[in-house]
């Protein structure tokens, strides 16, 4: 009897542990399926201002490439600012040209570039 109980206890612990891991995994999978890491508020604000999300989604191609794909280009805030004001459609040959956003500010470019670095993998 004395031998049994620590064993049973550790089984319980393992079981509980596995449940936690499974729950966490499930949660991550759901987040992944939704395509997010939730977007920080300042990023949302920039996106809202220029309606970027009409054409760009986290993981799938819409009118433009996904954020994930864009993140792989590793643009600095400066490069991003220039590209937003004067897009270079030749960088994305199988997409329609992006409309220039002449009012895109350097501060906005930094917010988006920093965020793209974070979601990169
Ligand atoms: C009307 C649709 C549309 C909107 C709105 C839009 N984009 Fe795009 N974007 C595209 C398309 C299409 C491309 C690919 C062709 C191109 O670069 O011209 C693109 C390309 C890009 C690129 C890659 C540029 C390059 O040369 O590699 C970045 C970065 C980008 N968009 C970010 C943004 C951000 C940030 C916003 C909001 C401020 C935004 N886009 C708004 C359609 C859009």
C-alpha cells in the first residue's frame, strides 16, 4: 500500500501534465489556424488607417502577398517607407501592382517593419 501511493500520485501528475500540454497545444493550433499572434494595437491602428488588411492577410494570399511572405523580405523601416510611397511591382511579378500610399509616414513604416520582424519565421 505504501509503495502504491507515490506511484499513483505520479501517474496523476503525468496525466494532469499531459492535459495541460494538450490544452496549450490546442490553443496554439487554434491561434495558428486563425493566422495570429494577435496584432499589437499600434499595428492595428496603422493597418486601419490605410486599410492594408483589405489586400494582405497573415498567412494566405489575397490581392497582395501574406504578411508572412512579406516578413521574409526583411525590409528596414526606411525601405518599407519608400516602397509604400512608390511600390515596385517587379518585386512581386505574379501580383497586380500595389497602389502607392503617398501619405505613408516614416513612423508608420517603423511600426510595420518592426512588427514584420516579430512575426517572421
Ligand atoms: C489595394 C490592395 C493593397 C493595399 C491596400 C495594400 N497593399 Fe501592400 N501590396 C499589394 C500588392 C498587390 C502587392 C504586390 C505587388 C507590389 O508590390 O506592387 C503589395 C506589396 C506590398 C509589400 C511588398 C513591397 C515590395 O516591393 O516588396 C509590402 C511591404 C506591403 N505591400 C505592405 C503594405 C502595407 C503596410 C499596407 C498598408 C499601409 C499595404 N501594403 C496596403 C496590395 C495592397
